C-alpha cells in the first residue's frame, strides 16, 4: 500500500523542464553584446545563445528559415531594418508595461513589434581648420551651392543615409526632398565610397571639408587607442544640425521578438533587461551610443559634446518611407 501511495505522490510532481534559454540573432558584433548577455545569464540562469552576422543577412536568414527558425530575438541597427523585418512578417507584437514605460514612444514600434535600445545621431562633422561652426546650420543648407565639392558621404545603398532621406520626406515631402538631394549630390567632393570612418578620415586628409556620419563612429575613433584613427578624429569637430528647428536626425539600435520564437516569455524578459539601468549604462558606453532610457549616464565622449535637440519623429516612419527614399536618391543621382 505504501508503494502505491509513493507512486501516486511521484506522479503528482511535475517533470523537470529543460533549462530556460533564449536564441538571439544579433547584427551587433559579439564583443559589443555578449558580455551583457553573460551577465544576464549569471543573474537569471537563463542561457543566451548568440548568433552574430551582418544585419541584412540575418534578416534574410530569418526569412528563409520561416517558422523553423530557432531565433527568439532579432537585435539589429536602424529603425529601417526593424521596420523591414516587421513588414516581412518576421516579428511578432508583444505587450510589456516595462518596455512601454521605459522606451520613449518615438523610439519604438506603435504596435509593439520592436523597441529601441540605444540612440545614435547622424550629424555633420567639419574640418576644424577650414570650416567655422558659424557657417553651418541645417541638413537642408548642405545643398547650398556654397558647399560645392566640399561634402563626403557614403553610398545611397547605406541604410543610415536612406533613413536620413526618409526623415526629410516626412518633414518636407517628395518634391522638396528630391530637390535637396540633387543639391547635396552637386556638392559631393568625390563619388560616395567607404563607411562613416572613411568619411571622417577623408575630412582629416583634406579630401573634403564636411561629412555626414553617425556619432558612434566618431566616438569610436576617438576612443580606439589607434594613433591614426585618433589623430584623424581629432582633426574634425561635430556639429549638431537643425538645433533651431526640429532637431538632429536620430535613429536606434533595437530588437524584436521573432514570429517563430519558441522561448517567447524568456525573450521578452531579456528584452526588458536590456532597458534596465545597469544594461543601458553598459550597452551605451560599449557601443558609444546614447541610452534610450532617461536618466542613465552615457559615454564620457558623448557627454563632452553637450546636450542637443533631437528630432522627435516616430522612427517607424523611416521604414515606411524607405522605398520612396531609395527611389528619390536614385533619381537624383546619389550613387
């Protein structure tokens, strides 16, 4: 009889489940995110399996894998990419009081498909010796003929430039924006090539006097410890555009829960952790970006640039306008 009772009691004990885990596809390099995930595992016991790669390649991989994808969370850069992942049906909407309370409304998808984790601005950098800051004002003014042969910028195939143009479309409409692009192209000092660091180096080398770059590239060069990069970065100065108007164009790195997520609850918990004070401080300083959460100390280099006014456009619009931006850039001759 005792054995029967023991069998009944054992049957009432739920079987031990598998250890909790989250599978992350990340467009950020391993060194820029894995230490934070390791700390999260220490705190929670939830293992984070990380796959890193080029952002567009990871989105394509998710698309090809479909419902069989092992990914629970997609982490990538630029709202344009996050919007594309949503439109391809690769993400699912979630409800999180913590995320909605912490992440400003303009830095997240209105339906909860993705959330910004850190903020970067696309700014003007100028030659310290050749261009006085008083001569600069807005993105729009860069199309003025006075800047003929003075601007360096990367290709129109780059999502950062596409998102900048997408924001211009939101503020000015198609005709005015395309006219602005034509003026901008007329002021290129050379055909677009290279990344943002290459534009900074070109200004330092005297190939141009102005460039459009993301803030974290300049901060990364200044803190790189590589003499040539530090020297080039110190020869340019950052200028915040449109401070008397709508503010500087900003974008985010962010993340969303995949449609195929098998560990959804754990993935949402991880996403919520990424906007905690501890995570925001580490993430912002490591990636040289501005924390998305208010009241968090940012990187010292970024702090040295002072406060700035940011465009409060909802970043989902950058994705909505992306294809129109690409077509306008093509028509205007931005290679």
